[in-house]
């Protein structure tokens, strides 16, 4: 049932402001029921679940009035910084514009993947979240708001519950920016969510463990968010070479630390551990196409992710500088980012303000280079080797944010038979988030994964079922292609494990380069093996 | 965070039940984790994998990729899952006292 929650009531003293019940959520075709596991009472007593009954942040409930007051004061101090030039040089202008110019048409709400799939719960509207911030800002930082309160659109009084619920609420938005794309005046409500995440991290030390402590902190300490040091990277790479040899019948020496190569390829390091066929496929393609490229084994030179992009400008800048310096030391012509949407966004687009002067270096996505391999005829692909239904997920950060719309489809059309391509409704820049964006795929605290799999990933699963609706028969093996590590992790956790698409529909998932290699001439066996890998 | 008492010793676990201090690992702890991870009895084959994971972690500071576990121990993915029904990362690594995997894996 749709629960209306007025913004002015956001801080009300109720155990859970908008409890999410499984009966609220529209089922997928073929889905029988949704079951949420109960949270242990000891956890409920200790941690804050008061937004929607879920916790992504493990926020301990304050025990004294002093602790409560500190939460409010710290938040207000941080909010002031979000709106000041010396403290927010990165995103001040779009934040101010998105705060000042919303005309409350609420067109954005329907664009969101989560809001409709939650049974239209008010709190998940993109504009609900942003409007909370606007009203707090007006109430505490504008003369009209201070004096006139609700008459000036400033009717939300702060207390610790407002602050903690808002902290959780900015982690119910995957920053996919479908709302921003649809806004008639260009307001970016996802950016507001991201800026509030930044406030919480930089001012209050509040961030999801997987993103911060075992994410960026781990990355800066070990060289990778996976904890992979340089020695482990080299050992893993040897195994990737073994996989190549096993698959294509000959060994390829993966270039590492080659000075002056045309480009340094940055993979999401998770690929090496979880989906090694992906970096293996890159090596096979670049080798066959005679491309000059290299990986780096230097600390900060082999991990492409930058989780700072989701929540913290300081962590973001430290990681990006490390990556660029590794490329500079090798003397490569540019940095190319592999199949990882967030890494592409972070390195290529958001890094623009940082990669200047000594840090200036060309940076781009791998997709145009891969498309060039197809269109140049350097490799003669045989689409018949991919003779199974394929649908393609357009990663939000590459497509919607950066406008990389065509290369992946040029490739797909060249390596898969036309009658086996099943585009999703809304393919392209209108595509829906995989559900794992902005850190969700690696946030596994408390019961958050249940929220992610059942609410955030539901729209994607619905889209996939619609794309494959004529070939759902499990006797037909089918492939969900996602040229993004994060989207693959999300597909595994939601569609394969939570919604059982492998068991029910014989659907598997993987990247784009795997499909390319699978269509290459002279393979002793198919590159994609359907049973073993996943 | 929580604690379990194993043979009179308080062992701290993270919220997914992984050991917080890998140095405190013992065979008793492995036996305890095995029951949690649906392994009825730790056989010689289990111990081979567990010791392999421990050695790799000691040398490289992370868990090896699953393919490597299979290759170096001459087991198939199916056999690995048969040994550790909750999976190599969640099951085998936890029993071997490795910390929870991090990053986009």
C-alpha cells in the first residue's frame, strides 16, 4: 500500500517512518512471493532502522541528548560547507542550481527505478529526497526560512532522526540519474543525493563499510579495493594467461609495465578475481588486432575503480591522482578504462577538474576502441558462433552520463546474429540501472542486500524479462550482456541468486568482450562456457 | 560485530560471521565455521583446500581467484561447491579464517 509521508513529518518519533512490506512490491512475472527476513531484536535495539526498516549504514542509535545534539550540529556544519565555494569547489554550481530551480513538477518521480517498484512509496521519490534537503537549507540558512518557516517552504525541524533517516535515504538512490535526464529544467536530484553522501562522509565520518573502510581506505593502503597488492596482481595475471591458453589453445603474454605503450588499460580489479574471462578477452582481442597497450603492476596502476565518486571528494582525488601518476610514470599516451561504468565515469568525466597541469592525460572508455576493432576489419568475426538470444544492458554511467551510446551496439550487431538480438524496452540512454549502482552492489551490511535485490534491482529484472519474453523457455540458453563489472555483480546477486533466472529461464550473464572473443575465428572451443563459470 | 565462544576463547566475528582477527584462527574455529557453512564433516579434501587458502592468504594478503583454487587443487567448480555448499568465497574462505572478500567481486 502506498504510504504518504509528509516531508514535515520526516523526523517524527515513530519506530519506522515508512515500513516496507513485501506485499507493497509488485511481483515480477512468474514470481510467487517476496520474503523479507526479520531483523534480530538485538540489532534493532542497537542500530537505526527507522527510515524503512532497512540499514545500509549501521548507524548506532544515539544514547544521550548530547549525542543527539552533536548529530544535528555536525550535519548543519556540513550542510553549510556543501553550499560554500571554498569547501565545495567540485560541485557547488550544479548543487546550487538543482537546489534553487526545481519547479516541483515531479516529472522525475516516474523516471526512477525504485519509486514505482516500491509500490510508489513517497519517501523514495527522487524529489522527496532533494526536497528534504532544500527545506532544511531554507529553514536554517536563509533569512526568509528562519523568519517565516513553512510560509517560506522551510517547515522541517531538524532532529537526529531527520539526519539519520536522510543518511539512509541518500543510500536508497543508486545515482543512476534517470531523474536528471527527464527533468525539464535540468535539475539533478541524484547529484543532491551524492552531495549529501559527501557531507556525511567528509564531515561526520558516515559511509557504508564496503565503500569506505574496505573500499577506498583499503584501496589507498593495498593498491586495490579487493586488497590485491602488486605481487597478488602479478600472480593473478599469470592465472589469466593460463585461462587464455586453456580457452584458445595458445599462450599470450599479457603486456605489463610496457613503457610508452599507446595506452594503459585500467580494469576494475574485481574482474581479475571474479570474472577473469573478461580481462582475458581484452588481451586476446588486443593481441589479435595488433594494438599497443599495457597494464601496470605499480600500486594504484592496476585498479580502475574509484569508489570516491559515490561519496567523498577527498578519497576520490587521492585515488585518481595515484592512477594518473602510475600512467604518467609509464609514459603511455592515454588511459583507457575497461568494462566498468563507475570507473569510466570517475576517471574520464568527473576527473576533469583534477587532471590538469602535470596531471593532464587523455582518458577514455574502451568501447570506441573495441568498436574500431570491429569496423576496421582487423578481426573477422563470425556472428553465428553467438547463435543464442542476447540482450544488452547499457550501463548508466557510460550511456546516460557520458553519451557513449553507439559503440557497444555496433559491436553487438557485428558479433551476434540479428535475429538473436533482443533489445530491452528503454534500451540506450533511457535504460534502467542494474540496481547495483553507486556502491549498492558491494554494500552488504545488515539487511540492505534484501532491499537492493528486491527493490533497486527489480526494474532491471522486469526489463530483462520483457526483452526475453518470447524466448523464456529454459531449453533456450540466453545471455544478458553487461559491459560493466558492477552491473555483472548486480546481475549475479539479483537476477541469478535472488530471482533465479538461471534456474527458471536458463539465463547467464557476462561482458561484451566475451561475446566478441566467442565470435573470433579459429577457436578450438567456444569461449563462453555456460555451466562452469558462474 | 558479535562474539562466539569457541573452546573457552572469545572470538570476534564481523556481521557476516567472518573472523575479524585472522591470527586467532585455529582448527577448532574451522570446525565451528564448518557447521555454520553447511559442511557436516571436515575431510582430508576439505583440509587440503583450507590449508591452500591459508597459505595463499599468508603470501599474498587476499584470497585467490576461484579458478586458481580449482586448478591448483585439481578440483572442478562442481566438486568445490560439493565440498563447500555455501561457495568458495563465503564458505571455504570463512572456514579457513580469511577475512570477508572486498571490492567488486
